[in-house]
């Protein structure tokens, strides 16, 4: 009993209807529920994200016929709303006549593995992007073409939805001239007034990066104070969530 309850992985059993009939303490802690909230009260699909519910539904007929599922990746939805990626391996328990009685499932938390994979993917993508831009720099013989190519690589190799390069003008309005841009919505910049002056319109990421010579980051454009003048335009027209401006 102690080995079952405190194993390093989760265990649960489901009835034919998907109702959780048994679950160990390890999996309950992973889910953030008490035992009396789950056993004989919740079906497994109620504890999954929508995408994982669909995956479970797809795998169910095969599980019923073959009696085994190996390392299926699902996402648990904890009681507090946090998403936890897991691997589930399950076997079917049948009676002497071959009828399904219940399942035995082993649940492995793969959060750290996914973090490591995502970090590696980001580093690999950054390296490919740097290498592509470096190669273009060595080949380039004309600045405007180089800048356009760099923007294209940022989108196509770096997997960002949009990139643009702005040059500060030394005019009365201290305007920012868009030298080039690339991405699905790059034409929209033609109607945007950009300035690096120290005023309300010059408080944006690009403006501040030019004035201060420092990198500017907004993890959420909808709430970042520097984006207040363009809040409605961001909500109404653009699908961007975050942005970075590099001097």
C-alpha cells in the first residue's frame, strides 16, 4: 500500500465509462485534488485540457480493442488551473470472458523534460538565426538588401511573426523611418506614426531603445505601460502578444 501510494509516478484505474475508481497519493498531489474530490466522482477527461480530451477520445477505441496504450502524451489540468504535461501508459484488465473490467495506468510527470526540450529548441533556433544572418552579412554588398534579408530570416528562420528595422531621423519630429520589414502584417507599419522624441508617442519600445541605447522588452503588449497610446490598435488589429526592441 505504501509503495502504491508514494511511488515516484502516478497510478490510477478507470471504469469502462472513464470514471476514476482508484488513484494514488502521488497523482493526487500532481493534480492538486483531495481523494474524495476525485474517486468515483470525476472522469479522466474532466482533468485534461481540451486538446488532450480529443487525443484521449481518439485513443480510446484502440485501447479497448488492443488493451494497451504506451507513453501517450497528455496534459493534465490541475485544480489551480496549471497545465502539467504527462506520459500515460495503460493496460486493460479483463475478466475470464475477455470483458473489460478496468484499466491500470501509470502517469509520469514530464514537466522538466519538456522544459529542457523547449530550451534546446529555443537555443537551436537562435543559433540557426544567428548563423543565417552572419552568413548574409559576409555576402552582402548593399545595406538595404542586407537589412531586408535579416528581417526575412528573423521571421522564416527565427519563427517570429514580424520583424522591422527603423532608423532615427534628425528632423524636427525626431521621426523613425522604417527601413524594411517582413511578416504577415508588415504593410500596417505604413500608417503608424513613429518618433524617438521624449514625449507620449515616443514612449514605445523602439523609441526608448533608440533614445537610451538599451534593449526594451514587453512580455504582454496589452498591459505594458509603454504601449498605452496604441492599446486599442493592438487589441483590435494585431495578433502580437510580446515584442523586443534592440538598439
